C-alpha cells in the first residue's frame, strides 16, 4: 500500500462523515447520526457479535468481518443514503450494480471482493455484518425513542428491520431490544 493510495482512499470515504442517514432526517431527527457514525456502530456491534460467537466456540475471521462492517456503506460516499421507502425493486437492482462499481472505485483492490461477499450473505462473516447492520439501526431507534426524538413507530412494524441472518445471538438481541421498547417483534 502506497501512502498516496491510503490517503486517497480516506479522502474518497470522507463524505461519509458529513452525510446524515436520510431515514432519520425523514422522521424528524435533527441532528442525527452520519453514515460514518452508522458504519462505526455496525463495526462495534459486529465485534461484539464476534466475541459472543467465539465464546460459543465458533471460528470467525474477525478482521474480515470488521472490514466488511467498515466498508458496507462505502458507495454511499457517492450516492448518499437512499432510504428504504424510496427503493423500488427496479431501483434496488440498479443501485446494487452501481454500488458494486462504486465500491471498486473507492477502495483498494484487496477490498473489492468484500462487496459481493456482503451482498451474497453466504459467509458467516457477511451474515454477522448484515445482522449487525439491522441490529445497530434498531438499537439507534431505541436510543432516539428514549430521547423522545422523531417519528419511529414504523421501524417496529417492519420484519425486515429484524433480520438476524441465522445468528442466534443477533436474534436474542433483537428480542431484547423489542422487550426494552415494550414492542412486539414483527414476524
């Protein structure tokens, strides 16, 4: 890795620190977490899930999972955050293609395979990060609601917000988030 590649990669990803998560803005939360804040949160949740899984005897490539977590929204440095309500199946397909291309233009070659791995969600590491992405979001909903910020009721009704990707610890965490909120977990 050359110094220029390292510096240029950081500069390309820097917009993530300034871009707010659009879903929070649409629901009246100002200020709200940025895309970089979210990626950091996903990395923390992923690391904690990894610790839990290792404690149960699972073998997990923690470095790979953290690279997946830190880069999972990298394309949004160029596209911005397009919220779920705006995504049609057609837009989602086209956006997936665009994000794959952007991922490769934003990150060094050694990171390129991560996007396909994450999209496929077939490896344990990718499933951990996909679950962590949803879990971090729902923990943030819990935090914002405890602060009496925003209109977030719809998050509790959408079963897709609780995808645990067959990670038992993630499933139990989702159950506890719902219990703490006094809300039923949608099925």
